[in-house]
C-alpha cells in the first residue's frame, strides 16, 4: 500500500481521440483520499481511467503513482505492473474460477504461495460479507455478491490506487446502498487512494473527499464535496447536485437574472460580472393564482411558465422557463388539476436560501 505521506496520484493527461475529442485535465489525490469524477456521458471520464490504468497511452503529460512515473510520452508501464486496480460496472470475474480463486488470482500472479493466497482471499471475502461463498462460481452469485467479490479481488492485490468506474450502475436501489456502504467502509479501512467515476451526487457525497467535474474533456470545477454540491458552477453540476442555477450578472452589489424576469438579489461584496444564483428546489414556494408568493424584504418573487411536470414520490418536480428553474410541488398542491404545461405560476424563494456564485471564479479551492 501507499505510505501515508506525499501525493499518491499525480496526473496531467492529454489523450486525443479520432473525431476530434481531446481529454486535457489534471488530477491529484493524497494517500487514502477518495476523489470523485463527475461528468456527462462523453465527457472523458472513462478515457481518464484508461489513461490512469495504462489502457490508453498519453499524447502528452504524465501519470505518477507515488514517486514512480508510470505514463509519459517516453514511458509506459503496462497495466499489470503499475500498482493500479480497475473495477468497472461489470465485475469481470473469471467464470471458470470460484470466488476464492478469483480473489486469490492477483496474489498468485505476484508469486504469493497458494496456501497464503487462499487464506488472504478467505479473509477478504469475509470482510466483504461473503464468508462461506468462496467455493461458488460467479454464476452462482447475485449481482451484488459479484461486485463484492470483484472489490475483494482488487483490494487483496494491495494496489496503490483503485479506480472505480461507476461500480453501482445496474444494481437495484437496496443492493446499491449496501455496496456503497461496503465500498465506504472497506476502502477507508484499507487506506487506499481511490478515484471514483460516477453520475451520482449520492455516491460522491457518501464516498468522496473531493469532486472533479469534467465536461467536454476539461475540468470545469473541483473542490471539497460539500462546496461543489452547494455551489455548482455549471449547468451540469447543478443538475447533478439537484439545485437551481439561474444565470445573471452582478452590478454595484446587486444580482439580476439574465432572462429578464425581474429577479433581483443583494450580492454585497461580490465583484461585478457574470454570476449565477443557486438555490434548492425545496427552498421555493409556488402558487397558481396571482397574489401568491409576494416579494418582501427577505423574499424575491417572479412569474414563470410550466415547461414540464416530472412525477416524483412526494408529488412532482415542476420545471419552469424564463428563467429555467425546478420546484418541488406536493401531491396535495397538484390535486386541483390546475397545474399543466404552459400555465403561468407565481414563484418565490427566501433570500437566505440563495447563493450568488461568480461565473468566472476559480474551479475549486485547491489546485490540481
């Protein structure tokens, strides 16, 4: 394992793909740190993991694991020899081997005697909640059990860095919750540096120390998990965090929306320039009749039109336009049938619930 000093992972990678896509980003992680990489489909997340794991060669840059350079223009250490374990959406267990043999495989490949590898494999299976299942083959395990066995195999190899490529995708809600807790507990206990690629703010919040938001091949925001989810600086990051983000600008200590809805929010101490107002859908109030939410000293109000109504367990999330926002509406509020696409609604939000985030701010509090 990596020692608890220095930087465990230091990467600045450029990978050019046919068709014009370019991944050009930097990422670092301290020993034992878990960093989450969030981004839309096609942003370059899997390309990043491929570069870190040694599956993709770099067009420029470097990958350092501990004090060893494992990738550069001049040097390329094969995946099996760089101390990096990759766990993807599919467990990729060897179908002809038992769970115990799968977990023991990387140890046997490294020259560990059979009996010792077997005992260590049983220990890891026990840690991952698979005690007694060592003799079973992958097709005799559930999807969640296969993911646990794959994680046991990855950790048993004592890698310097573990790469997790959306490991909870395809699992049902209950199983995903169980595996998320297993990941959190075992990765923390092993003190292994981890890079987690995910679409889920829940996964990031539950597992990670920091977040890197990647869009179109570049980092658009990075920082501590709470900071990024509370103050997202791009439309994608806001969608992942489940918050509203209205574009606008600050002038002379006051923010105004860019859509012309007449929304004004005090922003003392914020420099003039483009900025976003950020707030949670649950902080909003709504009404279908004039005179509903009215502006007051601590409340800002505006009118909007319903663009889409999305059913959710508590009622609906109503998406509006001019400006684009979403508001949580209870089933009781929807009961009168007056909410429909195209109708006008009156919205308000407490000023105390709104954060004004400068659009040009540095993407996070820590340089890569």
